């Protein structure tokens, strides 16, 4: 529990939005959310990034919104492909 608190205290949740595009590449997994620019989910060989990709794909297919968490200070509106996401949360609405 201490690790979660420490991590979440130094993170930012980008605004909930629908997945517009998913782009799995040889090295990275990228996502573009509605009203935001392209972001990196993580490295293609990282099991955590693969799990986030699955959640993003399911949300895209269902037309649901998602929230993606990045390190504190991350600009959710900027084109940014160097920072890995901490987590993906899917929403029922």
C-alpha cells in the first residue's frame, strides 16, 4: 500500500477520453485519445504495457472512456512519446 501511495502522489491522471487510435509497433505501444495527442503506453516487450494495450483495445471496441496515469508534470495535451504510462483505467460510461 505504501508503494501505491508514493506512486500516486507523484502522478497525474490525464482526463478521461475515448481511444481514437492504437498503434502497436515493434518497440513501443502508442495511443491517441480524443482531445489529446499521441502518447506512449510502454515498450512492446513489457508485460504491463501489453496488459494496458489490451484494456485500451477493449475500451476502444466498446466505445468506453479511459484514464491514463503518467508521472507528475506530464502534459496530457502534448505530443509525447518518451514517457511510459503508469496505469490505464477503463470506465463504464
